[in-house]
């Protein structure tokens, strides 16, 4: 059968609309209404009138990207990064730091009213951060571009797998802010660099680390070239099969608490060191533990909270789902000579009926879950045994959802505070303290 060629119809340009921005959501997008639909506008601020390009239309909402501002908010500032609006990282550079905190607080208020039916929040002063050079860890993506026959190295584009090549990153700590230039030069000169898929950067208190994740073995000469070029860093290699070889494990110190915590680069640590220290200080201030109280620390990681609280409590039980993190937590307890803490590996999304770590004689619950929150374990724990619950959250939606479960168990939200862990981004980190109500 003869095939008749039909030219493809040209794609219609996305619709441009004008909007009045009423507020901002918990992702840092402007919120407006257009023809009966809610419209989320990336790059727009509260109170502005903007022109926006629709990028996705659904039955009840629109998603758009701002293309022009007609009357700018007083909070609008000039972005500091030449890769702004391309890189998927610091998407709120167009807003002042104070404005970011204000809007994040408003977003949390709306979520608590919606999901937890709590309308008056007991806000405390936020934990703030340096606006630049605050991030001690990051991951760069690497890919070989067959069209240009060259390596691309940088960060992922917003909502895309595309790599945005960057010259520097001003939110990285100073030892790393220009390391991309060095790595980019190596990527073009070393033929085996195309075997590297990701490069992880981490500043520890004892060293700067660069971890190269590669898909096939790298020659000794390539490894040596990388180490020589990055002479101020310990360069490590990960093939995904054999353990990474460290000459010295990375560590960070919590001098206020007299602690040193070691970790491996596949363990989770807080990337903003100053905010982490302030967060731990605030946790101890809010909890005011006595030496006859027992603490259950869920999602404990390498012991960031557990070891600090163990210095003030009778004993601490830490539970974490990642076996490697549990091993590091146990090692950190031993290194710091802390004997009143136990660590257990357990998937906290599963039934705790047979959990060996559960003890009915507990006084305080600490939660530091990832974005999905702690709903599964909260619904199983006999919460009424606790006098206080400290919830550290990296997602205000799941925090508000989980706050309803805690409130229904007879607790009152006593304190709530923002922690500006990731300045210039839409990420919202919060700490909440719940206290059991007296009957």
C-alpha cells in the first residue's frame, strides 16, 4: 500500500494570560485565578500583576510561567545567579530572603488550616541562614552529548532531565563554588570521564570530598589525574558494586554538645551546617529534657538528634530504616562514649507489632522523617504514653496531615518555627512541638 506523506501540524504556541497574583503556595509559586480555575505561576510574587505563559492546563487548574511583570512587588530583587530560571535549584532568587520567610510562613498557615483544622499557629522566631555559601553537599550530573561530542556537567534543569552547564554555584560552600570549572575542564580532556554519571561534593570538618560515581572501571591514570587536579579534596570512586574506600571517614562536629559524628557519603546529613546546629539547640531548648526521661527518636539517621538528646535524657532509642545509617549511628555512639542509647534498623512504614525496639515506658517522641512524613507509624504508636512530641519536617503538607493525627490523640501544638535550611528555594523546613493536654 502506498504511504501518503502528511506534514505534521505545527504546535500551537502556549497561551499567554494576564493575572493578579493573590498569594503564594508552599512550592513558592504565585497563585491566581483565571476563568474559574486556580493558576499556579512560577516566578510570580504576591500582589503582582503579571503576564504568564500556560505550560499545562488541567480540568480545574492551570500551571504557568511568568513572562512579564507589570507592577513588581517590593519583595522582588535581582537574581544573583546567571543560571537562574534554567537550573532547577534556587527558584526563589527573585524574592528577598525576608519575603521568602514571610510567604513560607503563610503557606504553612494555609496547610494547617486545611489539613489539621488548626487556624492559629504558635509561631516562634525562625532559624535563619547565610543567603550564600551555605550548602556543604551537592550532586553534579554528567552526561556525554553525542551531538556535540562533548561532556556536559552541571545541575538538572527545572522539571527536566536536561543538564544545565554551570560555571560556578554561589550557594555551595566556598571551597566548592568554582570547582565546576575544574571538573568541566577535566571532562573535556579525559576520555574516560564519560564513564562518570554523577559527582558528589561534600565538605566535612576534616576534609573536602569528591565522589565520582562511574558505570565502568576507571583506569589508574584517570584516577590519578582526577586526584592531582583536585589536590585540596579527597577523591573517591564508586562503581555501584564494591564499597567506597575511605582513607579517613568524613565527620562533622557539634562543638556545643561535645560530639563528633562520622558518616559516609551515601548517608543522609543536613547540608546546611549552621542551621543544623541551631536546629539541635532549639530542639533541646524546646524539649527541656530531664535525666529521668526516655526518648524515642524515629528516622534517626546517623544519630544527629539521638546523641545530642542522650546527653540530657535517661536513655534514647533510635530507629532508622537504612542499615548503613544505623551502623554509623552505633559507631558514633561508641566513638563519643555514649552508652545510654540504642539503635535499631526497622522500616517505619511497616507494622510495629513485633518491633523489638518498642518500649511502652517512653516519655518523649522525636520524629525527623523524609518527605512522605510519619503517618504509618503515628497511626500505630500509642501516642498517649508521650508527654511531648517534637516533629522536624521537610514537607509542610505531610506535617499538617500528621499534625491532625497527633491532635486527635490529645496533643496541642505549643510551638512552631521555620528553619530556612535551603535559602532561595521553595523547600520549607519546620519544627513543631506538641504537648499532651491535661484532662
